[in-house]
C-alpha cells in the first residue's frame, strides 16, 4: 500500500529518512512501483538502476547522515539525471543511436557533488537527441509523454527528468538548458526549474551541444527542493574553463525569506513585449498577468516595461544560428571511430564514406539538419552573413536585457508561449518547433539566470511562467525569493500527476 512517499517534498524525505520515520525500503519501493507501472507508457527513463542497488545506496547515505548531522543534505534523495550528463558506470546515450553503447567513465562535477551530499541517482532520463528539440520527440528511444495529458508533449529537451518528477518517479532531477530545455518542460509539467547564470555551474561531464549557451540546472516540485539541490551543485570547478570563481551560498535562506517576508523591496518588470506578441497565446498572457497580481500581493513592485519587439523577434534566429554553428563543431567527434559504434569500415569504403555512412545511420533527422546548417553557417562566404551577424544580435539583446536589469531586480515573462502541443503536432515543421523557444532563448543569449515556476491550471496543465534575473549569486537569490513568495501565495507546489493508463 502506498503511503504517498513518492509525492513528498525532498527536504521532508531527507529529514524523515534520517530520523527513521520513513523506512528506506518504503520510499524506494514506492518510487519504483510507479516507474514499473507508468514508465513503459510515459518513457521518462532510458537507463534505470536496479532497485536493490538503489536501496543499498540510500541506506548507506542515511547511515552517513546520522553519523554527521548537518552534512549530507540530500541524504537518500532519489535523483533523475538527464542522459547527456555523465554518471560513472551508466550509459550516456544523449537519446541518440550514436551513443547507444557509450558508458560514462567518470561523474560529471554536478553528479559528483550531488552524490557527495547523499543524493542517489535512480537512472538516466530521456531527452531530445543531443538536447536538440523542444518537445522530447527527437529522442531515438521514443517520445516522452506529458503525465498531465498523455496526448501532449511534456516539453524538451529535458523531457525525461521533467516527467520523472511530475509522475513521482524520482524526487528531484538534473536537466540542461541551452535555449530553454529546463524551463520549457518545467513550465508544461508543473515544476520548478532553474537555468543558472552562465558559468555558475560546472559543465564538466555534460555532453556539449552549444557551449556558449548552456548550463546544467536543477529541477524540483517545490522551490525549497530546488534551492537545496542547487546549493549542492553550484560553484567553481577548475575542470571547466568557463566556471566562475565564486563560492555561492544562501539560496535556502533566500527561499525562507520569500516565505516569511514575501518580496518587499523587490522591483520586477512585467515584459509587455510578450503580452502583445502574436506568437504568445491568450491563456499564457492571462497566466503571466495573474502572476503579476499575486506578486503584488506579496509586496513585490511590478511595473510594465519593454525590451523592444524587434529584439524579442531577433532572439530566435540569433539563437538558432549560434546554436547550430556550435553544434556542427561539437558533433564532429561522432564519426564512428572516436565515438560511435566503432565498427570497422567495409573493405570497399574510404574513410569519408565510412564517416558519412555512420553519421547518416546513427544521427536522427533534427541532428542532421543542425549539423548541415551549422557547417554552412560557418563556411567561408556565409560566416559574416550569418554567424557574425548573429553574434552582433546577441550583443544587442544582451545589452537591452542588462539595461532593464539595471533598473529592475528581475523580469517577468512567459516561459512557454503556448500550451504543450499534441504529440506529432509540430515535430515535422522546424519553424513551429523553434517558435516554442521565443521566450526562453534570450536568457541563454545574455548568460543571465532564469527560473520557472508553476502559475496556473490551464486545460489540465499546470502552466509555468518565467522570471529572469541579474547574473551572479545575488541576482539568483532574488529569483528564488520571488518564486518562494509566489509559491506561498499560489499554493502551487508538489504537483504529481496520476495518469490513468489503460
Ligand atoms: N529547443 C532549443 C534547441 O533545440 C533548446 C534546447 C536546449 O535547451 N537544449 O536548441
């Protein structure tokens, strides 16, 4: 009989495991019962660890935590990890056939830190292939379904981590966000998700898609769990040359402050560009407005402001040009020799024929589109026309955002611009697919942090909105505090779907 442990907040689970009020077996068995019942259908996991192994690890973490009170802040928590982040001894497939058999030889820094604090990896989660996509449908291992409405997509590319949490198949999770991949699925499955400031979280052990844009980040069902997990993974790492030399702390306190004092003294700009934009659906606009009202009740000062419609619209082309250019270079290593199936060439094949055959066979359609466009964008003659212009736009967008963030502590805007599409609805049309990222790519282009939290039930989907903040620890803390104030006001937290599967 389920005691509902699978839906408890993570901080509560840690506390109760350590003081013995929750039995390790009960917690792990409940989560695995859900996985075995739901995941064939939802497809959140690509690789799952055995339950016995996980039970043993959770036991060990709990024992350690009892020995050293105050340490092991994640003791025993079941963590879902996106399949482009290395966990030693488990496969890292990136949801691609190219890496079907690739087993990671080391832990990503983020994974190492989460484990150090007692977090236990349950498995590796489904995603868009090489994190290229916004719906979870480009995976070579099948599309992930949204547990709130299985006819709809959950959002991508961190689709599996989102669905694992939203369906109670893990308690917290790691995703990665190049242009919205944490925030979009969070916004469509009722979760809290953070795209950290660029450089705040180590990318060591993350399979690169577009280095200048992406960060690993936490996902959770409430803002306190998000802060707990983030504190574990954030901070300087000598193994990542883009890592900021800071030692951040105080996120949990920021959440407590939001709970206790609301948002007094915080000034937030409501970005009207998105409220007027034809690409943003009416129910999303209504949701953002409603959040603004709730925040005002929590003493946040909310004022309308503008980024400029042109800049908003240039975000997508600038992002996709830069992301594809970087992707074409990053994915060159998957040639069947250095990475890939490592099968010998046919006797009649030249090396070039071999590489192209392997790449043709093992990459999916979306990855091919991007590698080809990316190479073209960088080629002599076109580089100045596309890549360099995109970099200039990136600078303009960044300057405009920073100017607004000079006046305001944070910006309020949509995360997803529509409700989640139905499976198959946008996947054949790249432009429709890319348009889903309208509101998320600007934070990546500017390197600033962005947090998504659930805001409103719309057609059975717990729809989230986004706040964007100043780069750095203090700016991120504002986001946590505002999200906590909103959580207190809305009560939207710890949402777990109970999909009926026939
Ligand atoms: N949808 C965007 C893309 O496909 C973002 C993906 C991501 O953040 N990894 O590039």
